[in-house]
C-alpha cells in the first residue's frame, strides 16, 4: 500500500512539472548537461523570480549539487524519457528558434544604434553653401582698361601681385601700378568661423589668348569670272579681286595653357607650383584659368607665370576673388542623435550589469 502511494506521488510530481513549457524546457536543458542558475537564467531570458518558482516546482526532478550546478535526478531522467516526442515541437527545433530569437534580440538594437550613429555623423558633417560673393578686376570702373595686358615671350616670366586686405571700399577693390609691376588690391570682410558655419575665400587668374597675333593676310588675287549677259544673250568675262586672311598656326595648339608654369607665393611664405588649364568657357578654346588658391591670411599673393612653350604668349589676364559662406544646417540634430545613441548604450549596459549582479548575489 505504501509503495502504491509513492508511485502515485511520483507520477503526480512528474505530470505536474510537465504541465508548464518552461519547466519542460529546463528538464531538456539539464538532460544535455548540468547548468548553473546563471546559465539557466541567461538561456531562458526570464527574471530570477520566475526561474526560482519553476525550479522549486520541479522538486525532486532536479538535484542542486554543492558546486552550484543543477542536474537531473533519476525521476527527472524518467520525466525526460516520458516527454519523448509527445511535445508539439521537437527539442532541437524549439531550442534553435529560441536561439535565433535571442540572437535577433541582441543584434537588432546594435544595428539600430550603428544606423543612428552613422546618420548622426552625416548630419554633423553635412555642409552647404549659403552665399557666394565674387569680384573681379573686370568689375573695375577705373581704369577703363580693366584687363591686364599679358605678353610673355618664350622662357620669360610675367609677374602680378594681388593684395588682400580686410575692410570695405566703394567697389570692393582698388588698383595701383607700382614700379612697373601690376598690383591689384581686393578688400574682403572679416572671415569668420564657428562650430556651425565658416567663410572661405579663394583667388585665381583668368587668361584669354589674343588670336589676332597669329592672323596673316593673303595677297589680293584677281580672278576672271564668266557670266551670262541677258541683254546681249552672250557669255562675258569679268575680273574680281579676292582679299582674305587666315591663321598661321593651329589655334587649338596656340591656346594650350599647359605651357604656362605658375608659381604662387603666399604671404606666409608657401610656394605653390601649378599650370594653367583650359576652361572651355562658352565653348571657347581661348580661355584658361589658374587653380584657385585659398586665402588663409591677408597680405600679398604673387603670381609668377613663366612661358615654357615654344611660342610667345599674348593675351589678357583678370584677377578674381570669391568669398563663400558655409553652414551646417543639421549639426545640432546630429548631436541629439549621438546623445540618444550613447544614452541607449548606457541604459543597456546598466541593465545588463544590474541583472548579472543580482544573479551573482543570489
């Protein structure tokens, strides 16, 4: 009679334990290997109160050893065998899906944080041009010959000085000739720079080739021409004089600006060596320009142009100045994004530390 009571209590314990899916999962986990309380808690992803409740309800189906690990008792092994294939999902499939869900739960927030950081970096660094002010020696009202005559023979050097100063004037620039050297003066406003906006100023030269220097005139030619006279109804011969002119060389080769070596001396003592390049302005082949030079401080910028080609260069020069104002319109939105991302990382870290600390304490 006593044996019957023991068997009834055993079956009652087993069936009661198998009622809940979490307890069935714990038994299957312990069937693979002994696990500690922390390992079971981390795998199930439930709070410690629920885990303690389910372990207590497993009763004699598990054994808590001295080294802190839980393992199946003989009754627990019997319970696992009893589950044998009757569960609606196989242990392997359930365990695999559970791992995938846990992996997704961990990876998805990381992806969101990285995406937020990337978007914040773009917002912080994105800049746009708000305004552009340009000035040129072509805008001078005096002298009337505003273009700079540019005549340099093969191997010779042409020099032009452009002085940058701060302040404003009536036309934003001035002009003087000093000891035979062309010296142009531009006035620019104070260049400012803040965390969300800044000013940039550049200066460069434009050149136009004078094609009239390569034109040649042909001798007049007297040519006989036969025409029909309607009055006499006969052919008559008359003479005409043909005049003309043409180019002595290929104009495309003549206007090649790569033969103009340019050395730029800045006020801080930096020397830049460049060459002119063709601009194709308005489909013209006679226009070229020098690379723009950033204005980092006021003072005189000296342009020395040496003709390294095989032909003399004849044309006109103009000096140009441009001031642009840049702004970062979404800078503070990017800062907010960084703050949210860092706050989320801090919250996740604090939560993980708190959970682990409470488990270890228990």
